[in-house]
C-alpha cells in the first residue's frame, strides 16, 4: 500500500503527455513500466485494448483495482521489460515518463528495446519518452512544483546531484509516523544516444515528436521506433 502512495505522489501528477498517447488509439497497446496506470487506464477508457507490464506487482494490483472502478479492462503482467516474452504482438508499445532513462545501463536499455521490438506487429511502433534536459525537467525554479502531498503523505526532492551520466535524486518521504529518505537514479540521455542503442536492438527511428515546454512542464521528446 505504501509504495502506491509514494508512486502516486511522485509520478501520478504528470499530464503533459496524455493527449499524445490518446492520439495513438484506439489500438492494441502495451505499456512498459505502467506503474499504477496513469496512462494505461486513460487509454483503456478511451477504447484501446491495453496490456500493462511492470516489475512491481503491488502497483499493478492497484491498476487492476482502479480499472474495475472505472469499468475499464487492462491486462496486467508482472514482468521485467528487459526479458519480456508475452508471445503476443501490439500495434503500439509505449514507454511513457522517461521509463527508458530508469534503465541506467546501456545493455539494459538495448535489451528492453529488443524485447519491445519482438512484441510489435508488422508496422508497429515502439514509443520511448525521453526527458532531454533532466536538470530543467526536475528543477527549473520557474516551474511550479507538482503535487507533493496527499493527506498526511508528503514527498519532496531534497537533493539532486549529477554523477557522470547519472542524476541521483534523494526524496524525503514523510507521513504521520515517520520520515525517511529514498533515492532514485535516472540517466542523462539524448535522442541521439537512444537512436544508436535502438539500432543495436534492430529498431530504426521513424518519428520524433516534441512535446513543447509549457507553463507547467518542460519539453519532452517521444521517439517512434520500428523494425
Ligand atoms: C516512473 S514510473 C512510470 C509509471 C507510468 N508509466 C507513468 O507514466 O505514470 C516507472 C515504472 O517502471 C517500473 N519499472 C522499472 N524498471 C522496470 C523494468 N525493468 N521492467 C518493468 N517495469 C519496470 C517501476 O516499477 C515503475 O512503476
């Protein structure tokens, strides 16, 4: 239960990408790193047939529960995107919220892309969302902070430092009973790096969509890759 609350606080409020993902449907879609379903649920409600993969079964249980509440259907699969083998193909495989940048080793990103490619129907596209400027995405003081608290739960980024290609974030999580810190690592990657890794995975760049900066969110880029 706890992980779900922190997940919702730390990544549930992002909305800059939803119109783009909705524009791909209705279709047969697979979301990698779906978490509690911020994107998968919206897609299912808009009429897509959605499968959602995540390493974290607790988050997927919440996704399933939320789907039930919405009267929507989402297939949930607890699995590692780097070794995925569903034996099914999709028109779109999507990796929102810079999922690819959570895979901090190049070999893990290539493995994920290679596996994703195997799940594409002929003509299907793997869409990878990338934050090309992590510093700005996370710390631009001009941008208002996203929601950081719900009821007694609060999460704040209290420190961020760059170590080589890694951005190391320290979150301070506070509830009624305790205060603790947790860290997350995200890799600095630009579209060119990922395009080269995609080639290793047998995928070529077909589209490059820019979601421009607005008054709430910094720019992000979505790469469309195909076999
Ligand atoms: C930032 S959340 C994004 C959730 C959702 N896609 C969204 O856009 O709101 C990233 C998710 O990726 C999952 N994850 C991390 N590594 C993974 C892997 N190797 N395979 C599958 N899921 C993974 C995490 O458990 C987490 O739920």
